[in-house]
C-alpha cells in the first residue's frame, strides 16, 4: 500500500516542522517523516531565537509537533531511505512503507563529524562548543581554548575573543608555518596565545572541563573548548533524485533559489540540508518560505490544469 499526500517533508527539525505548519494551515495534506536525529540534540538549550531564547531543543520540537497536529499534518517516526520521481515522488521508508506526494521537501539536516580527540565527543554541546553565537554568552569571560582542525580555525579563534579575552589557539595537527602573516598579525592584535603540539585529551574534574592536554604531557587550564566539526550534509535523497549540488568549503549542498527550489521540479531543500550556517531561526525561516512557495505552486498548477480542460 502506498499512502498519497500532496507534500512529503523529510526531516522533523525546525525547517521541516515550519514548512509543515505553513502547509497544514494552507489545508494541504502533508506528511512529515522524522528520523529523530536533530543536529542540536547534544545542546541543553538553544539561543538566538526571538521569544524562544534558552529553550531546550527537545521542548521546541515537541511544541512544533503539537502545532502541526492541530492542522491535520501527519507525522511518522521513520527514516526515508530512497526516493524516486515519475512526475510525483515516491519515498521508501526504513519500515518498508512507501508514501507518495506531488512535492517533496528535504529538510534532513546534517551531522557534525568531530575531531577524534578523546573526550571531545563526550563533552560536545556542554563545554566543548562550536558556535559562539549559540553558546558564547553562557561561557563568557571564561578561559577559552580553540582546537585547530585547519588553518581556517584562526577565524574561529578571533571570533570568540568577543566573548573572552583569555583565548588560546591549540594548533594540534596544524603546522605553525601554515598560518599566514595576516593570521599572525590578527592573533597578536587580539591577544590570542598560540600553542603548537598535538592535543591528546581533555582534563575533566567534577564533570567540568578544566584543561587541555598535549602529547608532551603539559596541561593548559581551560574552561571551554571551541572546535570546528566537519559538517556532513544528509543529501542522499537529493543526490538520488538528480538535484544539482554546489561545492562549498563546508561540503556539497543543493543549488536552490530563495524559496528553496532545487534544480529538480517539485523538489525542495531547507535547513541544514540546504546550507551549513542555517541555525534554528534561519532553518525555520527557510521552511516557512518553502511551505508558502509550495502551496502557491500547487494552487496555480491545479488552476492551469482546469483551464486546459
């Protein structure tokens, strides 16, 4: 059996739920397929979303699910494993179920691939952080470390000086010779200390980060460590459907217009599936725009079909 909808939304995060909310309110039969893997799950709170600043991500998503249910949107906890297009879209789920719709929104997000340093993954979202706009206020004026993964980590080290004047850049596997003269001048001007040597672990006491350990055994006292995970966008469905991707410094993402249309008719992308820097508030906006544009596209397609008849 294949259940039929007007729109299928793959991904139950901020972008997917926002698109579904708009579509539900537009009286479109809509299904959200949610694998339950939000990018911000490790974080205790989310920041920077007006009226929702400090709200736990789980509570935010629960509120969103309640809202879309009011408008008749269906939600299934499942994983979309493949999709095919023959005019409409057929999406195959991990449970074996198939669902079909005229339009498909991919809002499946991305996963953060962390540096393989012992302790980093365990403390990620707590005192190992990646985004100063998300977490900088909460750790302001503490002793910061920045774990370099590439020479571009200099940018992250400079940015976090807005929240602390005590910043150390740990070059880790980056050679000091890889830093440009501009990097060196800016780091010196910002008062950022630069430490060479591989980071081999973190020091934790009473469930709090207290230091960063180097391979030579030295420990640098730090209270927060910023890292730059490698983003791995979940674009498998988009690739399988033939959507054009564009290479960026943060991975390959779909080519989309301002509403989220991909190069495949009827296929849309929103949230972190459409770009690395889509934080929660931006992802919700992307989803809203996609939902409104989809409703209009369906409406005028039906009107044009009636005219031709």
